[in-house]
């Protein structure tokens, strides 16, 4: 309808309108966000990275792109950032210690954080299955704990988010930075971090799915009006409707308060996750290669602009996946970090 100019700027205009609608709805509703206030420390010390990819060869639910994700993320990060020590666990290796079993994953978490001090940077990338089980200690608003699924889960069991937090996160020293990239289903609270971010860089007090759904629908309609892409607009409408029907959870629950009280960190812990706790993450085929959609979005966004801040990186990753996948990339932290700083590891 608006020709080449409309198509060229459709995404930018729709994203801005969606953001404005979301802000307006939040401003005219009970308080749902608060400002982040704490400063992100500088990385001046050693940099250590752990990469985990599981394709579950020969098992039900076999995946195709997880080991590719590890190779791609590892190559991108090592080509663009300094990393001093690396450990890789994938289920295509011959060394038993390099297979992502339950024991090896937990041992690798301990290796990653061992001896970390202020100024050090720790990086975790996980690509594989994620699951959920019933919460038993009252720290989950939806009543479900999230889980990582190791290659030997049928015998050894899953790794529940409470244990992940206890082994990997709890007690990390002030000034240590842990960046986790969790490309799996049900991953929003995989590290049990208490602070969820909006695309504006604010902290989400309650889950405002209703407002987000309305804003998504408005953005989808605007994008279709400008560029005429029916398929992408339809997918965005579907996502918006699902969020709208889900509605809001309400005010501060006892579970949320418990998470803030027991999971707030002194270290700078930041997690990018492939989707909300209630969603699945796509094992996709992109450019002729099997890959996780979220891992692909991260690399694609940073290749375009390595110096963008965390909030804009979140916005960009969502935009890359919007209309193609229903999953919504999320960002969370262990304390109220101001993330208007360039992404760095």
C-alpha cells in the first residue's frame, strides 16, 4: 500500500508503535515495572566459557541443531571477544568426560565458577531440551520448576532450576559477571533469577501479558499495512492473541517475593533465554543448517551491531524471530542491573 518506502521502514515504524502502545497501557494500569538502579561492573580479569550442546542421538525427541549452535556461538564469541579458558560438552564426542551427562554438566558448572573473583567473566551457552516439573518449594509463580535435560536423563534424571542456581549462581562474588545463553524450551527462569526485563530496560514487577499482547497485535497490523507481508503479520497476530488470552497474573505473589529474597545475587548475573517458561524454543532450519532459533538470532544481531547495549540486543533478537516463531526471547538478572551498556563478555 505504501510502496518501497513503506516496506523499507515497516519494521522500524511497527516496532516503535508497538513500544509506544505498550508504554501507554503500562502507564494507565497498576504499576507493572520499576527502574533498574544498580551499576554493572567492568570485566577486567579472566574470561572462562562453557558450551553445552545435546542432540540426543538415537533417543525420542532427537534434535538436529544443538551441536551446530555450540560450534556457531563458540566460533562467533572467540572471534570477537577474548576468552581464556573453554570447556565444551556435546554428545558427539568420544571422551566420556566431554559427554553432557547429568554429572558432567554439574561438574562443568563447578569448573566454570571455580576461583572466580571480581572482574572475571563467565559465559554459559546451553542448547538442548528444557523441561518443567512441579515446583515443590513455592518459589515459582506458575507452580512449575524448569529443568535442563542431560543426555542420560532417563537414568540420571533432569537438572531442576533450583539445583542449577545452587551449583552455578549462589554465592558468586560481587564483581563477577556470569552471562548465560539458554537456548531451550521453558527457559525464562532456568537460572531462577528474580528480575525480568522489559524491552525498555525496566524491571517487570508482574507479568503483563495482556498489555504485551495488545501491543503485539497493533504492531503486526501496522507492519502488514506497510509491507503487505501476510504470513509474518498472521504469525504476529497469533502471538499477540495468545498473550492477550493469557492475561495478567496479578500482583506480587508470595512466590515472586520468595525468589527475590532467596535468589538475588551479589554477582552480575545476566541470562538471555530462548522463550518464556510457558513456551517452547524452535529447533529450526535456517540457511540450510539446523540451528536453534535463539542462538541464530543472537549471532545475527551481534554481527549487525557488536556495540549495542543489552536492552537493544533483546529488542533486536525479538525482531529477528518475530513473525517466524512464536517464542519470545527473554532477559533476566540476579540483581537490579542497569543494562544500558554495550554487550560484553
